């Protein structure tokens, strides 16, 4: 399950960055393209975010994450590049 969480964290982080790029780069230059991409990108990111949180709760006891580490892991999903930090700090032992 840890390997699935690692990939989910990676894809969730990438989807967040793509969503931000759509909003900050594409929207001012091409409103039609922005509107076309918003729903599929937003839906993918939403599903990945929910999966990330569910997997974090399922892995909490298995990995013996204390409350502080668990809060950092959950909070990282709210920050751009946060899940990449979690991958390097907490999930690096997984291939």
C-alpha cells in the first residue's frame, strides 16, 4: 500500500501544479482553453487528493507516524510541491 501512496502523492502533486498552471498561465491568455481544461484537471486533482488523504489515514498506524508527522503529511497536500517533499522525507525507502 505504501507504493500506491507514493505514486498517489506524486500524481496528486503534479495535478496540483497543472491546475495552478491552468489558472495562472493559460487563463489570462486563452479563456476558452482554460474553461475546456478546468473540469477534467480539477476532477483528476480532486480524486487524487481524496485518495491521498484516505491512503494517509490507512498508512498512519502501519508506518507509526506520530501526530506531528501525520499533520505534516496531510498538510503537504495543500501546498504546491508539498507531496514531493513528503515523498523525499517520509517515503524514500520505497522503490
